[in-house]
């Protein structure tokens, strides 16, 4: 049985969107056209076939990808996605965004991404393990601590990273801590990594609210997606005093204008596997969630959920992009004209890769930091990136997205020029 991708959630080709954004940055920031050409391609894209034994004895054949966009500033870094809709162009777009994100954060990595076309919810733990170990083996010559370092993304977690770490290490004959980040704490993970993407988003949102004369206790917030990013974000914002008026996962959304008890909703999801059916709020659709009366909407699930067809109905004043690529370029223009502040993915969700960088450094040194050190260093890096982006946004009169991508692309372009074109 070959596992085929179903009809996709993607409305547009994400790699074309990523390239369109790069061209816009090139024009606005006066980046050499030849360099833009170089950067609009991925350095390497590997497609692999992954046969894996199912529990009933049959063999399923999955399709997997690993893409490196750029390594001008260091080894490539990026998550691995397990989702039925994964395509090569989606992985390429995500890899390119990782390059700009790492450069914007000033951490010494290029961009990469990986994905397997599968529905992890329908696989048993043993099937998932066999598939992951075979995928790792198929890409074993592409990854490594000095080469390309995977991490979790949609549909993958610390357990999947543990299997990748173990498979790679077994093949090398010794434990290689730096091959993957987002590992469980027991085997070389970093304190604060699991929560890091949401924590980074919290720091960015605090800074943005302050620019608008607000703080978390004044804010009414709707969050789409209740996985790693969305669920921790909801918890942190609640702790900060914000009112979470809506939550959602793939089963649908929940709305309570008085505020949702996030811990109770998480407990319900823990028991039943879905947010749907939680009694402390009314059911809404994922589409309705994005259009609610609130101050902040935070897409934390999949790409292209805010598009030309619904952007003019977004009522929030701030969009916090916890997910990668949730806003299409057409929607970006509509939101900008309407005065909505979009905090772009490369800034808003960079906390994950920043603490992944810390995990990689700790693993290489075999010396592990305290959680408050991790969080303080994370805050320093993302706050600096926010301030640089805000300053560029104001000085040049461009959107936060153009400012953030511009800073990232410029740094990669400078590194490429300084290294020179080989041979
Ligand atoms: P996850 O798999 O932990 O959670 C994804 C969530 O989205 C789940 O709650 C799922 O039910 C929900 N979802 C799936 N399809 C949906 C749909 N059609 N409508 C609404 N909700 C839907 O994934 P994650 O790690 O939280 O990643 C979410 C986003 O954040 C992705 O874009 C990812 O690239 C990005 N991101 C993740 C990290 C990280 O460290 N995990 C870092 C940076 C960016």
C-alpha cells in the first residue's frame, strides 16, 4: 500500500509564496538580483520512499522529504512534519522561512525542513517508530550535528526525536546528541524547549502590545491550533492575565466571550483526544474563530488560513503568527490596509529554533543549563529581534513581515557575498 496525499489544505503553492516574498524583499532592500536568484532555490532536496511494516503484517510505503534551503551561515536546521498533506513544495517553503528565521534571530544556522506524507493519528506507536527509524536511515547521510539538524514540527514530538537520535547514534556507534533537537529531557533535551515556541510568542506579543499601549491583562485573544504551540501559548497568556476567548484544534473551535478555562479545556482534550465537546464554551468552526471580535488572533496550526477570501473579516488588531505561513500575500495586503499589525512567523514563532540552538550547544558541550537561564537567554534574543524589526518597520515604513524577512535575507545575502561563490 502506498500512502497518497489527500486533497490539500493549501490554497496556493507555498514555495511560490515564499519566493514572491523573497522578490519583494529583494526590491525593497535593494538586494543584488543574482543573489536573489541564488536564494530563491533550495540547495538540496531529497525525496525518499519509506517502506514500513504495519502491525497487521502488511507493508505501507510512505513518501518522505528532507530539504536544505541554505547553509551560508551554518548547518541547516528545521523541523520534521508528519501530515497527510505534506508536499515537496511545502517543505521547500518551510525550509526557506527557516533560513530567514535563523538569520533574523542571529543564530548560526541555515534553513531546512523535512516531512513524511502520513497521518500519525492512524498509526500505532510501534508503526510510527518503525516508519521514523526507516525515514531516519533513508536520510542518514543528509543529517548530522555539523550538517543538518532536525526538530519537531506538526505531528512529531520529543518521542519521534528520540527515535531519530537513537537510529542515527546506533548507525554511528556512539550517542550523537547534536543530531536532533527537541529530544526528551532524559536523553539530552533542553529545559524549556518544549514550551519555547509559545514562550517566544509570548515575549513578542508583550512587546507588540506595549507598542500599542496595552498589556496582556487588557487583551482578548483567540488561538487556532491546540498542539505544542497553541496549547502552551494559551497557558502562558492565561498566566499573564489575558482572556482566551477562543481555542480550536482539528476537531473544531470553542468560544466563550467571558474567557475559556484553558486548564479545563486541556484536561478535556487529554481525556477525549479533542477539544470538541468541552462544556465550558460554545462550539464554533475554525473559520469563525479567525473572524471573532477580539484584540489578538493567533493562528497556531497550518498554513494559509488567512487568505484573500477572509482577511477583510479579521477583526483583531494584532495577528500573532504562531504557525508558519498562516497568512497569504494577498491577505497580508488587506490586513496592512486595514491597519492590522501582523507579527510574522519568522519573528513570532522563532522561540522554538532559538532554544533548539541552545539544546544543540548544550549537547555539543555536554553541559546543561538551568531553565531560568534558557528562558532569560531566549527573551534576550527574541526581544532584540523584535526591536530590530520594529525599528526597520518604522524607519522604512514597511510591514513587520517585510522588515523581518528583510533583516533575515540581508544577513544571508551578506554571508553569501562574504564567503564568495564557489569555486
Ligand atoms: P502540533 O502537531 O503539536 O499541533 C497542531 C495543532 O493544529 C493541533 O492542535 C491540531 O489539531 C491542529 N490542527 C490541525 N489541522 C487543523 C485545522 N485544519 N484547523 C485547525 N487546527 C488544526 O504542531 P505544532 O508543533 O504546534 O505546530 C503548529 C505550527 O507551528 C506549525 O505551523 C509549525 O510549523 C509551527 N511551529 C512549530 C514549532 C515547534 O517548536 N513545534 C516551532 C515553530 C513553528
